[in-house]
């Protein structure tokens, strides 16, 4: 009896263990199939998806399977579809660079199309001759649904053509694409040809032409009380949830943000740390909202290509997650380190401002991507695309090496080396800067002096002997001549001077040392400040001494030589012509340009009162150390603000002085003692 009972217990225990193992196997294997991708074939290795818990996959992956932390090189398109080498003739672009011809509209055009045309026609890419163009651009049709535009006469099977479609087109297929590239808003991943087509953001109809609204993020770190999650809903609505929600975005139990049914970017943006965006194509519009709001996009199994994915490293600003694993996604978001959250939110603001805040930036980014393809191995590296100020402001015609630009020294732990070049602008033959030349040549940091002669009469045959080379350059009697990228400039730093400028060698030396610490900024002596004039309903600027300033005069200022390239090749012709009409406007325009690029104010250094007393009286068109703006030039600041789309100038309350400046210590201990002379 006892043996029979013991045998029955052993059988029962064995059956229970077998059933338990069977249940575990039945329950775990489907989860493993869900969470772990299939093992890639040996002949076609594939990367692991970007899981939120990527650190846990290290021990399960083969060498080379994990994706690198950076943008991947374009892959060849699937099947027999076009690729860059086969369907684009880059030889047409080698002589004149990227020149774009836009096909004229056959009939009335929409406001969106008008904005696209304006952004291209006002740029340096545009040409009116299709024979000179290396890229022919065909805008998507504005015709009624079901009607399509005829194929252009120069179509040539679509070779060297770009079909641009910022919004869903009423015509299912504008033309037979053939060898044409397609720049389309939110293309599906199965139709997108990587390395050939260009993925665009899905823009609202009222997106501004230029400038655009700034990013709305006020504090990079999450504040107490701010929702952790926001879920993109229908008709522009957002649903928010706190940190204690479990599967809120998936079961619908979220608090709804009250607002209009259609919410354009800027009107009502999500106020949360993470924005969950389903992978359906119509939800791609919420992606742009999240970027502007500084809400980290969490893309749930997206079926559309991310905008400009060829050059933008979205792993630094967005998260791709599997919508089938809600609890794991929520846990990963809740446990994300604040340092990672900070970095992601900062990157969303940079990308929004650099590439997405206006129609003009979207169009120019598209063309710059094509230009990088033309350059091939000489294209800009990923750092220039994914670090401020962005690739649109890092022209490859200047350089593709980060060390040649003024923006990346801090990231790379370096500072500019070498000396400076003095560029003295002479507009009248009676303004020979003989004393100024001796003062500047006495600086230990001066490498060369360039005299820009902008007079009708020829320059004198003899100039004073100096310790550094002196070269005379012929100008064209235009104020913008002083900002031309002359090949004779051999240094990164430029000291821009007028013939009437009055400085001491110590002032020059100290200003240059300051510039070496801030190579992306302008470092000057005399300042102006801008203000909003309520009576005139516009902007104004003044030289009155105050507790703040926003501009430094280019009659005595240090800056990086790259700004000459930006001034000449990036600014619209209309703005450069405005500077030529009134020399005072040239000061304003250069300050506008540098402020728009850096988002920071210039730097003021000490300037002796004895120089201001010796300053000659102002005359119309005088290029000296101008202080008070001329009345006729006051309106140029409003024209420039309209052209930029916003007011880029930033005010500062700071002046940098030498250590021990005016301190009650021995004069012998002071390095720049002559700065204190009355």
C-alpha cells in the first residue's frame, strides 16, 4: 500500500513537471519569436533593429551585426530600379556646380507652389536656362483630381530630373518617372529608393516660406508635473499621460489635450517629454510638431521613410520602437537617463531650426543632398549635417573638413592657431592709412596686411616699410567688396578695418586673443543696439551708449574668414545690393549673418576714449568708424529682417576686459597696460 502510494506521487509529480515545462515552452517561444529577429543568412547579413534595450543585445549578436551610431551609407535600390550612378549624369554639374531650372507652370499656381518657386529663384542654385542646368525640377501638379500634367519637352526619360512633391498630389502619378528622382513627403519604405530619391517632411499648407517659428522648448530637462508621454491622435489632437500610466497609449485611457480639430505646428504643440507616433503615413505630420515642441519622437514601427534620412542621423533625436511591445517601451522611456533625454531634446531643436522650420530650408536641404551626391567622396561628413549650425551653413565649396570652419573647435577640443590678416578698406584717395598700417604691423599676431583699394584713382606706387607683407587689392567701389573671399587672405582670422580706424597695438593684440577663444563670433570695439520702434511699427538701431548692444561695427572687428564665403555665396543678391547702396547697411548685414548662424551676440572689447575724440566727422558714405546710423539707412534693418524671415540679432550686456584691467596693482604686472591710458 505504501509503495503504491509512493509510486503514484512520483507519477503525479512527473506529470506536473512535464505540464509546467510544456506551458513554459508554449508561452515563451512566441515571445522569443516576437522579440528576437530571425538569424540573418550568411550570404546577406542584416543589422539588428534599433531596440530601446540595445545594450542587452550585445551578447546575442554576431560581430558587425549591431548598427553603428551614425547614419548608414545609402544602399543600392531594390530590383532593377534606378540608382545614382546609372540614372544621373553628374558630369553636367562639374563646371558650374548645381544649377537648377524649374519648369514654368502651365496655368494658375497655388500659394504653396509659389513659395517653392520663390525659395529656388532667390537662391544661388537657380538658372533661367535649361541648357545651363544640371538638374531640372518639376513641381507636382496643382490640377484637379484625376488630371495630370503633360511630360515636359526636355524630359529625356527623366534623366537629371527631380519630381518634387511636398504635399499629396491629386494626380496619382504626375508623369512616367523613368530615370527621374522623386522628392516626396513621407514616402513608404517599400517604394523609397535609398540613395536616389529624397524623403521630405510632411508640411502643413501654412508652413512659412522663410525664417519660421523657433523651437518651443523652454527647458531641456523634464519639469515636475509635465506629462511623460503624448500620443498623436486624429485631426491634430494629442493625448497626454503621466509617469504612472501603464499601457495608456495602447488602451486609450489618456487625458486629452483640448484644442482645435486641426492644429498646425506652433498653434498647439504637445507638452510632454516623449511623443508616441504610430507608424501610419498620415501620422507623419505629427512628427514635425514633435520636433518643434522639443518632444522626443518615439516612432512605433513606422512604415514611412524619415525625412532626409540619407544625411540626418535620427538616432540622435528620435527613437524607433516596436508597437507590439508596449510595456517594454514604456519601461525603457521611464528609465532613460536624464543626460540622454537632454541630448535628444537639444537635437530636436537643432534639426527643426536647421532643416524644417521653413519651406526654404526644406527645399535647400533637398538640393544640398543632391549636391553632396555630385561631390561623391568630397561630400560633407556627417558631423557637418548633424551639428550646429548645420550643413546649409557649412558650404562644401569652402571646405568639407570641420577644422576649417569656426563652429566645431569646442566639440573637438581645439582652438584656432596662427595669426590674423588685416584687411583695410580705402574708399577715398585722401584716406591713406599710414599710421594705422604701422600700428597693425606692430602686433605680434599680424601675418599680413591687405589694402582694399576702392577708389577711382590708382593707389600710390610706394607704401611704408612694414615687418609683415603688405598687398594692395583692387576693389569695385562697393561696400560688399570688403566681404569678398579673397584668395590672398592666408589666415583664418581677419581684422576688418576702415582707413579712418584708430587703434593701438595693445587693443589689437587683446582683441585677437579674445577672438581665439570665440572664433565663431565677431569681436569688435564700437557697438550699436537694435530696438523695436512702436511709433514706426518697425525695427531701428542706434549708437547711443547703453547697457546692452547687439552689433559691432565692421570698421574695426575680428571674425573668421569663412563669413566672407557665406556673405558672398549664401546671401541673396538683393541683400548684397542693399549693402552696396548704403555702406552703413553693410555693418548691419554682416551682423545679421553671423547672428543668424551662431544664435549668439558679438563680443565687445575695450576701446579707448582718445580714439573716439580723434574720430573724423561723419560724411555721407564715409567709411570711417561710423557711430550714429544715417537716417536714410535706418530702413535697411527692416528689409533685412523681412528677408531673413525673423530678427536674428541677439543682445548682450557683456564686455570682456583683460585680467587686472584698472585694478589697483603695479602697472608692471599688467600685460595690456596701454589700454588704460587716458
